[in-house]
C-alpha cells in the first residue's frame, strides 16, 4: 500500500449522540483500497454505530465522511449503496417470502419490456453464486435457508450491487469452518481486485489470516489503530477492555455438592436434539455455542417459550415439562431474555414501572381494602433499583431513553423481585459497556454465592469461560462437550463448536 | 477554565430565550394534545356563541357526555393492551334490543314486579354484551386474530343478531320506571346517568392504578413478550380487557335505552370512531401501554363539547363528520410525534 493512494473511506472526528447515550465520540477511521480493516471492540463499543453511519442508516451528529476523497452526506442506505458501499448487517435485510434471486435483484430488477425478466435474474444470480463459490439453489425462498445460507445471500447481494467498499458485520458468527474458509478465499480474491473491506468480528484468531489493520473502539471512543501483524491477542484484549482480564471477572466461589435445582433428560424440541443436564445450587453453569446450536433454544424450551416434544424437565424435583412460563416463574425460576428490547422491557414505561411488574405478587405491596399501595410498590422497586446499582436519577425515566447498560440493570432487577432458586441468564451483558459489565458480573457472583443456581448463556466466549464453574458447549442441537478447569480454553471450545456438524457432514 | 465559568451564564440566557416554545413542547410531551385542543375549543366556541359557556349548556354537555365517557373507558383498556374494539357500537345496540325485548316479555309475565323485570332486563343486556366481549376476547387472546379483523367481524355479527331479533323495528313498551329512573331521574339533583358515570370512573381508576389486573393491562400493551416472561397471564388479561370494554359499552347502552325509552338497533352507530378519537386525543397510545383514566374522561368530554359547540354555531351535521374525522387524524399524527419523543428516536 503506497502513501499516495487516496483512501476509499475517510471518516473524521465522527460523533453520534442518541437520547441518553453518546454512541461515538470523535472517531477517525480510514480504509484503503485492497485492505481488510478490522473493527474490534466490545458489544456496545460503537462498531455497529460507526458502520451504520458509513452505510447511511444513521447520520453523524458531528464529523465528516469522505469516499475516495469526495465529501459525502448520506441521507439513506440508498445513498450509500449508490456510492459503492455494500453492507452485510448482523440482522439480515432479506425479504423471507421472496426467492434468493428476487432478493439479490431487489430494487434493480431486470426487465424485458414492461415485465420483470425472472429467468434472466435467476441465471444472473446463479452465476454470481458460482463466482463466489457458494452452492445454493437461487429459486428457493429465503425463509427456507439456514442462517449461514442467508448470510451468503447477503454477501452475494452486496457484491451484486458492484460494491467496492464491503462491510461485513460478524460474517462468520453463524458459518461453519468450511464455509468460513470459503468466505476467506473470497475476501482474499476481492482484496486483489482493490475492494476495501471493513470486517467486524470477535474472533481474534481470524485476524492474522485476513486482516491488514485493526481499529479498536471502546465505549464509543477510538483507542488505537494497529497493524494486524505483530499484535498479540493479549494486547488486543487489553486494548478492547481497557483492563487486565482479572479485573473484570470476579472469582466466584463454588459451593460443594449443591442440590440439583433443574434437571433435563433427553429433551427434544425444535432445534434441540436430545439434551440431558443438571444444574446445581451454588454453581455457575456456562453455555456456549454458535447461533442455531440450541444453546439458547434448549432454555427457551425449558421456560415454555417453545414446546418440548419429548423428554422431561424437572424443577426442584417436580416435573415441569411444557409448564406455562408464569408457573415456572412463580416456582422460583428467573429467565433473562437475550433481547431486552423485544422481550425484556416495557420500553415506554419508567424503570420503576418495569421493576414493579416483578413484584406484583408480593404481599408487602397490598394496602388497605386489598388494593395495591403505590407507596409500598415504590419503596420495594426502589430497593431493587439500588441493589442492582441503578442510579436514582433513572428510577423515574422512561426505559427507552437509558443506555444499554442501565437497561440491562433494570432487566437484572426484575430477577430480584421475588425469591428465586435458579437464574437463567441468556446473553446477560449484550450491548453493555465495560463498567456495567463488571457490575453485572458482581451481581452474578452474589447470586451464585448465596446458594442459587445460575446458568449463563453467552456468545461472548471470554464471558462464559471466565464466569462459569462448568462449561457446556452446544453444537447442532446437542451438548458437544462439558469442560471444567484447565480444559476451558478458546481453542477447545471452538473445536467443539463444529463437533456435531463435522460428524453429520 | 475561564470558558467554563462563562458558559453557564450564556446557557441560562439561551434557555430563557427558548423557554416558551420549549415549555409548550415539554408540556405537550408530558400531557399530550388534549389540553391544547380543549383550550382551543373553549376559546373558539365561546367567541362564536354566547350560550356556550353558560352553566346550563355545560351541564347539558356533562349529561350528554356520559355515554361516550363510559364507552371510551372501555375502549381505553383495549387500546392500552395494544388493540382496539370496533364492536362497541354493536355491544350497545345488542344490549339495547336484548334488554328491551326481555323487559317487554317479562313485564307481561310479571306485571306486579316491575323492579324484578328491570333487574332481569339489565342482566339480559349485560349478558348479550358479555357474549360480544367474550367473542372478541377469545378471538384476540386465544386464536391471535388481529383486533381489527376480530372486532370488525364481531361488529357485523352483533349488528346482524340485533336486526334479526327486532326485524329492524324499535322495541317499545318498556316499563315506565326504567326510563324514569335511568333516563331522566335525578338523585340529590344530579342526573342518574351522571352518577353512574362518576361511579364507573372511580372504579376504573382504581382498577387501572391500584390492582394487579390494571398493571397487567399496561404491561401487556407495553411489551407483550416481556409481560409473558414476567409471569403475566397475557391471554387472560387480553380476554378480560375485551370483556370489560363490552360491559362498559353495555352500561352505556342500557342508559341510552332508558333515555330513548325503546330498544333500538341503531344506537351507538358512530361510537366506535368517537371513542377511539376521545382516547387518542386524551393521549392513549395506539401502540399500547400508555393511557390514563382521568385524561380519557376529559377526552370524551372534549368530543361532546366540540359537537355541542358545533351545534350551537350551526355547523351542519355533514360538516361535523368531516371535522371530527380530521381532528382524529391530527391527534394521531401528534401522538406519533409524541411517542417518538417519549421512547426516543432509536
């Protein structure tokens, strides 16, 4: 790369203010032609916001964006696409009811006269997939495809629009090893043709294979841009978290031989192919796996969000297979959903009202003549708010205006509304800043050490690896491995991620 | 350092200059569009008509607004759960013809027990509306039919039944005491319908603010999945919301029947639109989760006030329809804006 080359992308001093949170604060970023530039950082560090600005989803509050030396001001995704920016978001932007080729050509359909030329589009799409080395029937509906296949369609779609700037947001999160290899060879190919690629990933070991430079973001700020070659993993993690690993994760004492609180025997459900496990009081059980590995689904079956087809679930020795969610909650189970906005919180209500919902069954809040007492409700909710470390200024604020970290504190607070025996925490720190994460980890420590059973399900490997006493790795609907002690390394965990897939392939 | 000291004074000066539109905006976000509409209506109509602000006219408005207040309270519950009920008019019509038919039939059987006949008539009316509400509730809660389709369908079914029962002819010959007390009666000088409305408002306020059921209604409308995961019986909550809505409409239907002294199928023809308008103007969010009893009462009062004002200023009934519809749309546009401000742009 020579110095005289004009950068494909030059973002200067970018800031983005959301209500209640500054997502980006004066970030600079450049992308050269033929370069793979990794964006690295925690969830909530601002990576997604930065690429959303580049791809026209958001407008920056401050700062300038230049494409090939020209100042641009994207008002919409369409503007960005026109400027040659192709984005593959984590959340797919495909229309599930349309076929693959219709999706690829969506917005610029081929026409013959007045009508759409379906066969030409199908042929074109087929050729595109062949060039990319993906095997896929382009006449299938997208809803029938696996997540990995949908990802391929997204990538193909971005390429179809002749993008010379490609943004890939966690592209390998749901791909198998083989598919990942294919993607990498394709990236190498694209690089040679002068395409610039912005690559977001948490998987450090991927960087040395494809990356040129790595930009590290933390809490909305640019920490450093480093060359990929010669930067160690430990150094990257330190840059990302801003502290040594030991400062973030507390040591959680494990209670010896706790009683079995929750027990699953050969549970089958949608995407779950026979899972047996026990969760004991006083332990933190970690659960890892790829998207679609059933690491999350098995617990959703337990709490009644999807039916158990066969097998049994016992809570404290009582059979609760296919029991109603509210019965489980009344009997001492707490489930923290992975998507706080869709499943966790009443966004238009205040923190206090959100907490109130978890204490409605408490007898303390009933006043005279059997009606609920607002004062007693408030006292109890405020006590919980303080316990989870939510600042009092937020008690009466609408939850949607809070930062991700504070929202997550409210969500955790709902677990303290009543006496519980088991806490199932699905992605407990997704999109949460580092400071709050440390606070939430301390809460998990408190819960476990007070003799409750805790299950932590997470895509963040260092989180599950460092918190849990025991780690289950899920793959293809089954438990691929149970790891304890020194066996818990990133390498072994990743190996087991694909265990079942390899066996069936 | 120097700039740090100067900045605050500059800011105060700025906030002071911005304060009036800023305060109006803040007030709007806090209370919604209703106070502005109410003040506007009061100013316009009192300028155009000298009778408008008279005690007699305002008492009249209060009496006339009873029916819409009751229906709007029911509509509010359903709106807060995130749905809406287009079948409130049918609940009124069916209540009217069923209770009237029952009373007429029973009166000929037990001519000496007129109060028993009236009580049984009430029960029959409530029963008919409960059927409507249950149908809506089961469809929406159990089968997941969209509230729009479900209540639209039930509205047609109910209207058909009401016409079938009566053949389209008003049911007359109701007991004299029925109309005399519930239509025109006064207790301590206050019209009975107004007393019924006040009582209903108090009960509804307690339900929404002081009971688990009320908290569950807000939770279901705010985020039904989160409510489910918080242990709320969402289906039961939805079902009872539609049931309570139909029963409140039924109460309005009985009072209206007493007022017109016959069972009529065309009672409540426009009340679905009017009640939704009253709620939305009163800040009940169409997305669910937001809405307050006291505001809805004012909202219903406002609609009747505007209708009354338009009558006094001799606005034709066709023109009234146009204005009322426009007012509703304007209120919804402002509600969208307000919701975004509350929930944030994300």
